[in-house]
């Protein structure tokens, strides 16, 4: 839902009743005209396919390197959800990965603790992906994916002004709200799940220079690293260390 003149945008939340009917809910983040586009991202058959693939063994492959500083050995890794393995290196993290484990072919002479680096085996993964969607490619074609509701854009008029909401402080395990927030002025996101703010340049300078920042997450944290590098007001650049805890593409980042 958007208003181009007011430069405000937000996304709706859908409810699927499982009988062919749906409801869409929007937070009315402004007073005045609004246009709504309804788009089918993917059909239910594609969602079921995603769910089946998500837990399928050996769907992701990595080329890895083991080294103790003097000896280097190459190997291959994949993921598996449950089971026992012989002559394999098993890397597990129950908090973030549950029963899923990274299983690597054991190097000939080095031990498993000498794992040094990984890289995605793009060619092998592309082959696995093509085999997985054999006969199902139509689910991801234009007639099914991204199809827009014929009545879109729906025109509505919002009569009431936005009232200030009593939001909780930001933290883990927040309840899912009707909306995560909305965009205004084409660049500022107003969160509606918890209290937040947009920092001024002076505040960024005072808080960030000079300090160490440790980011823990997947490769998306590279975006945060780049934003720090782009802030000219920080005269003495902060030092940043990134630790990846999820298996995603990306290179280690440091400053």
C-alpha cells in the first residue's frame, strides 16, 4: 500500500484460511489516499516444494580446506538433518541449526578441528537445483510467480490520522505485530514493532568513534559493515569484526 505524493509505503500481512480464501491486513500509516497492489508471490504448490527442499539432505555443497599451517588438504561438505556417519567430520550447533549438521569428508591426515575455510560449489549446487525442479519449473514461471490481482491497484481513502502507539523496547522474541512498519520520505523506515530511532550524524559520531563492533549473524551483516564505511562524519573509523554463524555466501569482513 502506498501514496506516491506523500512518499509513504507499507506492506500488508496475509492470513490463509486453507479453503481458498484469504484476508489482507494493512496498518493505515497516514491520512489520505492509498493504492494497494495484491500480488501472488508464489502458489501454494511452490511453498510446499520449498518446505520439502528445506529439510532435504545434501542440497548444499561446499568445497573446504583443512590446514594446520604446514599441511593443507581439500575436502567437500554438505548438510544432513539426522543420522550417524563414519569417517566424517561433523559440525553441529543445536541453538542455530537444530538437528541439521554440516558433514565433511574427513581429511587424510589432519583432524577435523583444522577446518580453515569454505567456498560454495556453485556448479554442483546448480546441478542439484536443476534436478530438483525437473518437471516443476512451471511453478516459477511468470503465469504463476508474481501474478498481480486483476483489480490492482485498489484505491482506498484513509480517514483518520495516525495515532501514537505505545511500543515495547526492542529486544528478542517480540510478538508478531500487524505490521513491521512503514517507509516515509522514500528513505526513512518507521518501525511499528518496537521503539527505535534514526540517529543524527552527530549521534553516530559520538557513539561510534572510536569503538570495536562485533557483529554475529549471516552474510547480511556485510550491509551494516558497508554503511559504517560510508559514514563520512566518523573521523576515526570504528573497528569491525564479523562472525558468521549461519551457512550463507559471503566473505569475512574486518576494518
